[in-house]
C-alpha cells in the first residue's frame, strides 16, 4: 500500500477529521501579514465578518477601509493605494469580486501591474443555500486570462493562511479563491507551500489526479479506494493555477500516462483548461476534466450540491477508470 505524504494529517482518512472554512485561514494570515509589514492594508465591500477581515480591522483600524457595496470602487481605490506603496487586500464574495468589478481589476490593477490581492470568498457550489447568484463558478477562468495575474486556490484553512502570507510578500496582483463551507484540514504547518509549485500528496504510477481546493481531499479518498482495485493513483495539489507548475504536471503525465483534473468550477477555463492546454502542446495523454458542466448552481446543502454536480469521490473513481481505457 502506498501511503500519503508524511506531512499530511496522520488521521487523513478518519471520519472525524477536523473541518474549517478556508476563509478562516485567510483571516488569520491577514493579521500575520499586517504584523509583518505595516504597508499591508485591507479593504472590504460590506462583508467584513463573512470574508474574515474583521480581525484585521479590529487590530489595525487605521489600515482598514470599509468601501461598502461598491465593488468597482473596491478595486480602483486599492489600485491607487498600491501605486502609493501599500499592499492592499480586497475581499468580497467571489461572485461580486471579481464577478462585478472585472474591468476595474483588468485596467487599474493588472494593466498597472500593482500588488493588489483580490480575495474571492464563498466560491463554488458549496456556498449552499445562497444559490446560483452567489456561487462563483467562473472566477478562475476570468482571472486566469488576465496578464500579470497570479491565481491560487488553497486546499484548506492551513494552506490559506500560508498562501496569504506568501502573496503579501510578492509585488504582483493575486487572486485567491476561498470556501464558505467547512472543508477538511488535510495539511499541517510542515506541509510545503510555494506559489507556483504543485505538491504530490499521494504517490502513484498508473494515473494522476490533479485537484484544487476541497477537491484535493476527495481525490485522496478516491486514490485510497482505487488501491483496493490495484489502481495506483498519484494525487497532486495544484493550489496555484497560474502560473501552473508545468514541470510537475508534465513529469506526472510522462510517468503515469493518464490524467484527471477536478475542480469546483466550470470545466471551461479553469484548472482543467490550463492542464489541457499544457498537455495538448507538450505531452498528449488521455485526460478527463471533472467540474461544473456549463450550468449555474442552485440552492441546497453543500454536500447535496457537490453530489448533484458530480464533485465526489465516486465521480473521481469513475473518471479514473474511464481515462485508463482511453487512447490518444
């Protein structure tokens, strides 16, 4: 039996694994970033508690701005502050930022290549009862297309805290998407995190599953079960979608010869699209993309919605079995 990496939670496959929203890790990391660098500031669009910027606002009230329900202003004010030497973090629901202020992000942040950090909370169908209008399923595609933009999707709260500190230290625009619902804690303080560097969380030689966000955990569950059927699965946590870790993905493609991607996002333009673009030009192999298939979300409990839209361990197992039967 192939074990998961030692730096993951030892009780990774226990039913009582602790679960925490990834947005909590952002809130913790933002305070740490503020302590580390007095140029770090935060701006919010009337969602301070929901996006977890409240702790920063309380600790650094002179470095926090409540913009109100005005996401276009949120982006442009932050761009001006960045041009003045600050490191602004702007936060809202992902469906509103970058959903509502994409042009301002493009023109005032990316075109000027200023270090504004865009935090899109409540992404994916696991937002739950808020429904389709509040479930950002297109945000990675929107942001991945922008020049100068880095795109990150942490797998859990611990990784989100590390990512927040890491992005505060670089002079580039960054988009980071976060969950509303609780997700399993599968990393530790010792788990490596570096922007642009994917990590192998489970070793395998037959097929690779590349995942982001809470789908990494489901990929690990699938890999564990597939071992019982003599199928060896490599699981990669690809927390940075842009820049994609081309070396790790191509190495996995060459060594396993089949691949599945899984994301809580539209199958168009997200992680699967990035991987497909890379493989098609460098190492064509059988590939299956798991995600939302050209539809909006809907109201429901998070796990019900993940089940409905095929973002489950069983769906990953089915796709792995199918991709191994494909030929280029």
